[in-house]
C-alpha cells in the first residue's frame, strides 16, 4: 500500500489587507518537499507527524509530496497558491510515473484557507486531488478545530478528521487517526460515508477551551457518539468568523461506515443539541481593567490576559497598544507583554545594543484600529535573531523563528518586540531571551487560547480581554459581505 501525503496549511483572515505571498510560506522552512518531509516531521506534534507514525503502525509506504505552511494573514495570492497546488500534483504525477499509482492521499490542511478569488481554498485543493485520483481512491484530510467547513469539501473527500483539543495538543493523534482510516479503507475494512450539519453560530473563544466547561461537555458527547456502531469519527468545528466566506460558521462532521443516512442523522443530532444550548457558547466582552480587577481579587499571580482581538495566530497584525498603554497607565510592576510586532523598533534595539536606552514609538503602525504608538524611553535588556525550539505541548519537536527581536523594559513593563507575526505557543522564546515568565505578576499574550497549553500551569488566573484590535470578538463588527446566513450572536441576538 502506497499513500501520498502533503498539504497547504493556512488560516486566512479577510479582515486584514496584507496578502499572504510565497515568501511567507518560505519563511523559516515553511515549505518542506519530498523525502525531507520524513526527517523534518518525524516525532513532531503536527498532523504530518501523525501520518508518519500511522504509516509505521498500519504498514504502508509513504509518498511525500510537499507541505507548505505560513503564519495566518490575509488572502493568499492566487498565483502563489496555484503554484504550490500544481507542484504537489506534479510531484504525485512523477511518483506515479516512476513507481505506479498510489492507493490514496492524506492531506494536512487547516479548514479556513482563503485564496484571492477562491473562498474555499481547502475545498479547491481537495477537489484538485479528487480530479487527479478519480472517484475510487480515498482522500482523508485532517482539519483544524477552526475550519469553516463546506459541502464542497465534504463531497470531494472520503473523511475529514478534525482536532479534538483547543489548544491543539492532539494534532499528531489526529494525523495517526486519519492514517488509520485511510489504511482501513484501502484494505476494504470500512467504506467511509460523510455528512455535515452546519450551525449558524459564531462560537466565543473563551468557551472553546476543551479542558474546561462548557467545551468539555461538547467533546464528551463527540466521544460518546464515536463509540456507536458504524460511526468512524465525529468532528466538531467551531469555525473562523474572521474569514468572510459564504459558509462561515460552526459545523459537525460525521463519518460512518457505508451508511450516509446514519452519518447525517448523527450530525443532525449533535448539531441540534449544540444549537439548543447556544447561549452557553457565548461570552460577553471583557475590558482590560475589569479583568485585572478580577485577577487581583482572586489574589493569585501571574494574572494572564489574552489579547484575543490582536491574536497573531488568527492573522491579526500583533501591534495593538491598548493593553501596553493600560499597563503603563496603571504603573504595573513585573508586567510582561508577549509579543508586540514592530520590526522597526526591534531593529532599533539591535542597533543600540544591550544595556542602552532608546526612544521608541512602539506599535500601532498597521491600522488605526490597532491604536496609536506608545512613545516612551525603553531599556534594551536582550536581543535575538529569533531562532528557538518549541518545547511546549503544542509544537514540540519543531523549531521556530521570531525574526529580529528584542526584550525591552519601559518603567515596570517588559515587552518582547518581534518581527514575525506569531503567537506565544509556549515560553521557549521568552526563555531564550532570559525571561522567567513564572516570576512576572502580569502577563499579556497576543493569543486566544493556544498559549494555555504551556502557560496554564503557572497562571494564577486567565482572562480573555476585548482590547481594540482588528480581530475583535464583538462579532457584530465583522464584515459580512459574503456570508449567506444569519448568525448567532449577530443577526440572531443572545438573550
């Protein structure tokens, strides 16, 4: 048995104007080709790493094509996407010419990829492989929890397997699950039949953390359904509201063994249960000062604020200044901001050197929505070219780069200024600069929830705050030019 593997992984925000280009995919080895994929992803906590494990446990040969990933950002340039897609298909064509047909394809995708002129980038890529393979050979796809799933991709794939966790600590597990499904399909042990139930629902981020209520209740029902006869897998997707596409929103995917009506009945059952409880998945906005007051009343430190409206992990610019300015206005001591994107100031700190004081105009440069720059005197405590190795649960085994970076101190507030727009999945990069997050009293992370996998064990309390930012969680402010249905809590208001 020979199974081809590959993917283009991108979470695309249509709320930002900056396009995603080939150079952003190429940054920090974001494109891995051919046999290099085997060495690069072996033992890593990403779906492709799980494909490799699945090939060993299910005894099939891998045909590695190409895996490309880029930091979340705006629309992917059409020509660059088409180039990556064509290269994947050309590699598959060459492999088949040399060694014969593959038996199926495993794709590592996200589920919220949007290309200029293509609203459903994931669906377009899956369909391209379906056109190449024909109707008989299986395609199994791994997807992020935050996919905007469509009928088109459900029709083109045999099975979509979504993450069970947020933060996403089970990516390799889902890759292994997908590999097992495709192996069983090729052997004739199962015949996957898939159904979708779309929900007119934007799910508030604080209510999605799968370790805690109410989200753990949803996942328990997902896992209970997966124990039923003939059910192969069940996926809950909470959607990605910052992509204005026709089928934006939450959804349920169910794969059953040669029983599409059962798959649809099961998806509808879970979808109706979720919809009847829609108020439980909604969290009203929380201000920075209110969150700090709640944290101080709790009396445990560090108090961690998640600046989710400027979550670079969703494509936001990462340079909003409201939290930083509030920290300074309140004269907080032992406060830390991870990370503020400002290549200009990062280079300025490098030029000055460690121990020097510099006058900065920090952040607030990408959009008026992100606030105004903070003008201050800052001490340069450390500088870095940005290379580090992830050591938290989420991307363990992979390396990363924040680009030209610096650790600054303004009054009692520490700020890590970076060039790359990436959220703090763990504390590894901060530690590489010499920062002990555990010793801070106040920490702001430009993230929605992924930071929790590493930061929750040290947190006194965690609060998602609604500071000014392009990726506002007041969903009523988001553009809806293409969305085709009314959504809770926008057109369908909460009580």
